[in-house]
């Protein structure tokens, strides 16, 4: 796994003096060296509903960005940070293609070619299968994460876990872990591979897993790379 391709989706805080400069919301991964990242739709919608000012609906938000004479404050739009790459820059997002049903968001990063090519991990085809050994890594805030005077979290930690796919469906697969909040969008790779099998979208408790899968353990649900590839190609074709 190329950890330099891991990204954090979050909020820039330049308008708040003495605040944390960047507040993480969730994980993600760069999947194209031109600057295209994938994360979860619910991550972006949560961000916009919290920080997007009067534009709480995602579609209205992006349409407003394109209107003449309108300029977003930095804290009103999602920013992306490469925490382990040698990139002294936070990338604003230009546009997201979202799919609420599949919980996928594919974002284009601004920068006009600055720092390109970016570190990335390709989407793997064929996708992950039951019993396959996998590794996933993402950034999150543990319960004791300190906050600044505005209540914004300061810093993050990293979880790096190896596991096994225990069930799969047409678009999704499942691993036997309940991951921390903030790891939505984190990539899952085959052990020893540098290609993405899927990204984490949600975790289920044992009760939820029992109802949905017939398993008496906590699981994490991931959307497969074949779904991500579809959205990536659509973004490339319209960029």
C-alpha cells in the first residue's frame, strides 16, 4: 500500500485565529495522479450540511460555486490533505460526483497542475473475494483527541489493520471489524498489493450484522473497486 496516496478530507480554518489549521472529517485515497480522490458521499454531505453556509443541499452548493461573482470562504468547501506525502499544500476540491445509493464521492482537486503527478493507488480489477487477505489504513480522531477553543479537533491518529473478507455481494464486501469513526473512505487493498479493492463506507454492530448478513459479529462494509471505477471514468469523461 502506497501510504503517500492516503488523504484526509477536512476543513481549512484560516478565518478562525488561534484555531487548528485543518480539521479532519474523514479518510480517502487519491486514485489518479491528475488529482482525483474517492471517499464517501455521506462524508461530503455531512461537511456541506455543517459548513456550507446556506447551501445545505449538495447539488445547490456546487451549482452556487459556479455562479459569477460568488466566492466561497475557505472553510465552506472540503479540502484534501496528503498527510504522509511531501506536499506542503492543502488542496481545495473543485467538484464531486456523488452517488447516494452506493455512498461514493469522487472529487477533483484544484491546483492547475501544481504538485502533479500526485501519489495515487490504482483501482483493482478483479475485485476482492471472500477469504482474501486485506489491509486497510485510515485517519481518525480517537475519543481523547484534544480540541481548540472553537471545539474543532486538533490532529488525528492512524489505524493500520490486516483482515480477511468474510462475505461479499455484487457491489460490496465485508470484513470482521468495526472501524473507528472517521475512517469512512479509507482504502482497502490486498495484502502486499498497491491497488485498491474498495473503500470503507460504514460499520455495523453485531445486531445489525445479524439482521443483514446472518453474522453474529461486528463488520465493516466496503464498496468494491468496480463501482469506484465506474464513477472515476465518468468524472474523467466530463472533466
